[in-house]
C-alpha cells in the first residue's frame, strides 16, 4: 500500500 | 483492484483521429491505461462504445499489462495508423 502511494501520476496522451 | 469482465470493442477507423486521451501505465498510480477523455468527432466518439474510465487491457490482441505509458500509447497509435486493418480492437474493462 505504501508503495502504491509513492507511485507517480501518469502523463496523459491524446491519441 | 476489481476488474469486471473484459469486453471486446471494435472501433472502425471512420475519422482522421481515434480521439481518446489515455492516462496510466506500469509504474504509475494507474497501472493499466485508462480512457481519460473522448474527443468529439473522433472514431471512439462516433462508434460510441468506449467510455471514460474504462481501462484498456489489449489492443489488437496485444496485452498492455506491464507496459509503461509511452509504450502502451505507442501500441495504440500504431494500431490506429496501420493500414492492415480498418478497425482497432480494444479489450476493455470497467474498474470498480
């Protein structure tokens, strides 16, 4: 759970 | 993570853009690519089967699991670009 909290947000790509 | 039963959605290439914004990928808070927005006038909007919030499990049979954002979006872009098919198959799932 702690690991999950430290994951960065993702960028968003328009396709 | 509760993944509901996957659904195969075939989106015809009926417009010049696919028209989806995708977020997520391996090593992010959103480990599977998720449809963030659907653009009016794009193939996804016209075909009317994809929804914001759905995650994309496979594209033309290629699993996106474990792929980082850049690679997953490249797979989607290449599936749209290839002239081999006049559609893109998405295996999508709703997330609880």
